C-alpha cells in the first residue's frame, strides 16, 4: 500500500514539475531543461507543450535542444525533433534505475548488519574470561 501511494505521488509530482518547468521556462532553469531534452525528449507531455509556454517566445517552434540532430534553427522543423515528452522519459529512467538503487541499499544494509554482528561477537568474547588451553 505504501509503495503504491509513493509511486502515485512520484508520478503526479513529476508531471506537475515538468509541466511547470516548460510553461515557465525561466532563464535560470533553462540549462537543466535543455540538457534533459538533448537526451531523448521534448516538452512535458509532448513537444506541443512549447506552443503554450509563457517563457518561450517562438510559439510555432521548440528549443533546439529538442532536436534529434543538434544544429541552429532545427527546432523549427517538426520532423527533426523528439516527439516524446520528458515526463515519461524521466519516469522510465527512475523506474529502470530504482532496482539498482534498491539493490545497492540492500547490499549495504546486509554488509553493515554483518559488521555489527561481528563486533557484538568480539565484545562478547572479550567480556568473558576464557581459560587458555596451554
């Protein structure tokens, strides 16, 4: 139940934040948005989000960071841009990598548990006065 609630919250937060970032497109936030779009996506849900963006002046084009092959002015040709939205690309990236993050955390937890058990055993042995068998 907790996992389902967490995933639904993550899903809605990613949707809201990506839409907000595209619609505002503030000068201080442009670089991270452009870097994400250069990889695999364009806009929040689809490339047409740029047509409604208040922070993007060219309502009939998208930023050049959306282009499959980067060159100046390529955002004006619709056939040269990524069509997939960034919300889905970010969610897929997180879901693919969450397994690895979880595996590393579990592995570290087991290691720390083993070290703590070893320390407890050493302290227990040290407290007891065992007779040497010389």
